[in-house]
C-alpha cells in the first residue's frame, strides 16, 4: 500500500481528494495538512511515499515548500491545483504528476497506476555486499546495470537519484548515501557525488564554491563544505 499525505488549504477539495484516493484501494492516506508549515512537520514525521500538494497556499506555496525538503528523502510529488499555468513550473521542479481541480477519477487512476509501478520496491540485495559491483538503474521496461567505474557523477532531485556516465544518464532506486558508502563516488555537494577519476578540472569560484568539469564534459557543483575535503584528497592547498 502506498502511503500518501494530502496538503491543501481548501477543506472541501482536500476531503474530496482523500475520498477518491481511498476508493482506489492502492493508496493509504496517512495524514492531511492545511498549510505548508504543518506539512513539513508531517512529511518528516510520517515519511509518506507520495504527497498530493496544492500549489497556491497562504504564506508558503507548495513549490516554495519543496525547496525546504531534503532531496535525498523527498517523497514523490503530485501537484493538485486549479491553475494550469503552474504546470510548466511544476515539471521543471520534477513533479511526478500534475492534476487539475476538480480532479477527475479517470485521470487520478492513471496517476495511481504509475505510482504503483514506481513505488514497488525492487530486490537488489544480491547485488549489494560490502561494495557494489553493479549499480541497478531503471529504464523503459528494462533494468540497466552499470559498473561504478562507468559513473562520472550521481545527483538527486525531486524525481529521484540519477547516475551519469560519459554518454548516458539513468535513474536508480539506490540513495546517494548508499552510492557514497558502497562505490568509489565521493561527496562534493549535498545533492551530488563525483567519481575522483572522472575529474578533469576543478574551477574555483567566488564565495568558496567550485565547479568540476568531468572527462565527459559534465558540470558538477562543489559546495564550500566539501571543497576542502576535495582539495585535501588531491594534495591541493
């Protein structure tokens, strides 16, 4: 059963959506919130698989709220709003889906079917020993297995964790923390890992920041927190 949190300041819209979700049978609504502040607390406490999130809310909008969450533990996000002009911005922020109010049952059913496919956990335990020999990545009707030495960088965003080789990009269900602990990838930013042998250039920026260019010509940010560790690794002052 997929655990869901419904976040909407409109009482009737919230109650109608909860009724539709519970009728489906694949979703367990574990909570509801009337504003973003309340939602932040419940997301951290309840750990939902997906949030159904209104965009226009008082004080803090749904999109602003997402920027306050940790990308590593972000639930899937389905925006629910009466305003279709927000659709482009929603998908730029890697929303899982976008529903217009009033929510149509058939459209919601399609979203839930996709959620069921995406949230069904895959058993990768045979691949995970002390170190990962292969990184399982999902594709269209397939599972791609990549060697860690093929990966130049990995990063997380609202839609999940992505690994990037010199010529391809794929999504994995492994977390950045698992990749950091079980592959040669090292942390260079809260949302990014880098393979040390993939670094071609480190460009120093203002305010103690930096940017890596990989052998495959990908650009990877380096935060102040991790720049010193990166310099120390390569014996740089």
